[in-house]
């Protein structure tokens, strides 16, 4: 089946995944991890893409970002990917690409942004890399919890809406993380990201679908019946 064209919408949050080729680690040590964060910050700074959250794991990098224009997302990831792979290969005497094909992404409903942030900030815990979200320095969790400032991040409006002061926002987000996420929510976000489907309510998907001819949800199983549309 032909690959769907990437969906990138100006002004909306996107969950993005870059995965290592054949499960290959994308960073060998903290030097690599810091280089990746620095290069991502520089690439996003050039294109104006706002990075709201991230999780740099052993074999993947997950992001929550908002592009000022659709093409800016691809330009940012292309610039970052090429520069980082080149530096990684030089340092480790390696060849070829680190990435498993092209990046994957989904457009995220504004109502689900905090859920997506929580998923990224808990990713290291779920992967067995840290006991708590605040123990993993290579994600946005520390900044959202007030442990440190992170120059990579531009907090999303939904995060700002958690309180009127930094203390209120950090406390509210700490409670939000403590609630955890359901396996269904985690699977739904990851599936939407990896397959390129929209992630949001039926109303959100319907409104987004009106602006693009690209399908935003998987087709219902079975053979299509005439020209009837599948309800969202």
C-alpha cells in the first residue's frame, strides 16, 4: 500500500517519533544525548517550530511540537536528523543512517495535548530507564516539574493554563503525572503517531478532514460498500 503523505498543520500540536534503524540505539552516552538536544534546539530555532515536550530514549526520540507553517516541521527534522547522524557517525566511526525510515507524526487535538505531554514525560519510566519521570534528564519532565529550566522548551498554552504561577503549574502537572495514563490512551497515541492518523475527538477529526483530502483515520475493516462514508 502506498505511504500516506505526511500531515503537518500550522499552529497545531504534533506528536512526532524518530526511531532507530532495526532497534539500533540512537545515542550511546550522555555526550550523544546532549548533542541531540542541542542540535534539535538549534534546528527548531531556525524554523520557528515550538518544542513543547520530548523524550530521548535509547532507541527513539519522541516530540510534541507546533510548527508555524506546515513545511517547517519537515525542515526542522530533516536538518536535525542529518546533522546529528553526521556527528554521531564521526564520533563512533559508524556509517549509514540511524533512522528507521522517515519520521512519523500525528496532529494532536488541543484537548489532548496534556495527555500527550504526560505520555512523553512518563516514557522513560515505561521503558525502564528511570524510577520516576523526574529521574530522567533527557525528557521535558524536569522542566514541567520545576526541577530545572530547559532552553529547548516552549511551554504549550495548555501547560500554562494549569496555574497562574510557576509553582501552581508545576504542582498541578505533578498531580497530573501521578495519575498516570491508561494503556488504551498510550496505545492510541502511539498508533496514531506511527501510522500518521489524526489524534483527537470526532469533532476535531471531522474539522481537520474538511481541510485536507488525505484520510485521517484508518478505514473500517472489510470491503467498502458503494460510496457510503465511514462515520468518524
